[in-house]
């Protein structure tokens, strides 16, 4: 676990360094890139030179950049005229409010589909679910969102078209994010269950009189979870990228909307902060996945 934490810190450092170098090495003047489409005055230019240490040697600038990151200083958005930490701090709760239910729903749908169709009990259900999963995984998130909006908001009027007013406004965006997770995770989990059901311990469990549901729940599912946990950690890390599209389609606030606005207006301090935030989310989720391994399979707790 210590090695994993160390690797996570190296990944964060690499992401921060890559973002910093991308800013410095891009064509044009550094001050112009940091200002973006914001107000361009001598006072703002002087503030940027002072904040980014642009009048000092490159090594000093880089070390000062890392030092400020360590202290939570993500710089200033010269377009919004606000600290980047405040901008992201306001948008992270709406994104979590969307991503957490979407992730939970995606996992629940994947487990239900895999358990219902694993093995050779219901071949017709397996074909139906596999086809549906493949279709969903192959469909872009924005298209899923538009189809859901057209069916349940425009035609049936069951849910709000846009905004974040109340739980009803959360349903369609959460389903849009959850379906691709459920589609891919369900396929991996079903394959894992199929392999587990072919193991000798399953024959032994059935010989003891356990029913198929009990064999699946108590024995096969645990063995099938490890690859699914790895995939879930990776997919949840991608939620931030998917949120950019889904929040725009449904007109919701969040990190995705801020990222899209920052890229559109060349607000580089915000873009850099989002890159570092995405790396931190990936590291945190992978660390949680490693902890989940230890819970699911106690044999991994033994020293190698």
C-alpha cells in the first residue's frame, strides 16, 4: 500500500509538471496565454509576472509553482478575476452530487445484469443484456442524454429539461452517466462470474446443497469482483470527463461546465487546475480500489 501511495504521489507530480510545461512551451507569450480572453491591462500583466515568477530563472519558477500547489494555491483566473481554488470549490459539490449517484446506479445495474445472466441458466436473457450493453457502450454519452431528454422531458414531461432544481433534475443526467458504466462493468463482471462458476469450489458448494443464487452470492461473485473493481476505479476516474458533456447537455453547474468554459475562453489557470484535479481523482480512486482488493480477497493482506 505504501508503494501504491508513493506511485500516486509521483503520478500527481508528473501531471502537475506536464501541465506546467505545456503552458510554458506552447507558442506565444506566456503572459498572453495566462490572460486568455480576459482583460489585458498593464496592472494584470504585472500581477501575472509577479505571481508566476516570470522575471526569475526557470528553475525558481518551477519550484515556486510546485510550492504553491503543495499549499493549495492554484493561481488566479484572470478572466473570472477570482482565485481558481474558489472557482473549483464552488463547482465540485454539484459534480459530486451528480457523479456519486451515477456511479452507484451504474454498479447496481451492472451487478444485477451480470448475476441475472451469468452461466447457462437463461441464454435468451444473456443475449438481450449483452446486446444492450454493447449498444450502450458504443453510444456517445451526449447522444444517450439527448435521447433521454427527448423521450422523458420533451415528450412525456416527467423530468425538467435543464437546471439543477431538485432531485427530479438529477435523474436523467445520472442515468446518462450510469448507463456506460453499467454496460462495460456488466460485461466484465459476467465474464468473471462465468469463470468462477467453472471452478471446482462451485461444484463442491452445489454438492453441499447450496442453490444457484446462494452459490452466486456467497462464492462466485467474490471471485469475479477483483477485475470489476479495477475497471470501476478507472471508469469512475473518467466520470469527470463525461461530466463535461452531460453537464452541458442538461444545463447543470459543475466542474464540467467550468472546464468547458475555461477551454473555450483560454482560461489557462483553470485548465491547469482541472488537469491536476483529474489526476488527483484518478490517484484517489485507484487507491480506494487497492483497499477494496484487501477487503474482497483477504489473502492479499499477507506479505509477499
